[in-house]
C-alpha cells in the first residue's frame, strides 16, 4: 500500500516486461487505460487527472494529486503487457505521518528495543533510585550519543531491599 498526503502529488511505480521477462521501453502513455477511484468509490481519473512517464529501462511512474482523505484504488491496464491490470491501494491522510512514525519508534524503545540505561544511583538498600534511559533508532548506536530517539530519567524511592513506593519515567 502506498501512503500520501492530501493535495500533494502521489506516485506509484511499475515495470513493464514481456513474456520472456525482458524489460519493455518506449511504451506510449496513451496506450494505458487508468481507473482511479477516490474514497467515495467514484471513478475520477479523467476529472482529477494523472501523468504516466517512463523513468528508464522499462520502469514507469504514474502520478496524481489526491483531493480527499481516505483509501484510493488505482488500476492501470495495458492491452498487450498486462490486460488484467496492475492495481494498488493508496492511503491518503491530511498530514505528515512523521509523528506516527516517531511515536512507534518511541514505543519500540520503551519495550526495550535498542535501549540503554546508564548513570544509575542506588539507595542504602541497593535499590536503583535514578538512572538515564536512552532509546535508539538502530542497534549499532546503542550506548553512544548517535541516533538517540529520546532520553528519559527514571526515578523511584527505595523503601526496603527490593521494594519501592513509586516509579516514574519522564522525558528529559
């Protein structure tokens, strides 16, 4: 599935090969039939418009600019090379998905995925009462100052050996 943002160009890429698997170049964009359905299930390829261009060596791109949010459906037909059609779903949203991606990365870190704990402090009972927790985007960076997604301070109070009355973890 492809994702995109409303009122910004979205592209889908495809390759054309013959029955022997050889790449086909020079296909005229007028030879394609395109069906583009918006989330209201209306066929909008002629009213919305699209462009098809060859990138190189049998690789092509179709582009259009979606005007509403939701799940779009695209079908491209070529009478010789794929008369059954090539299809794709395109999920359009109102904004950048970076925030969602960042939150997923943080969730992975908090689930102890690429995490590093250092600077511990202990009480008289040997309980850890404070430490720094860092989560990283990749395993190779763990323990360094590179590719840190987020840094947290964990804190607790030791009431006796192996016990505490609270535990907190806050972004620093």
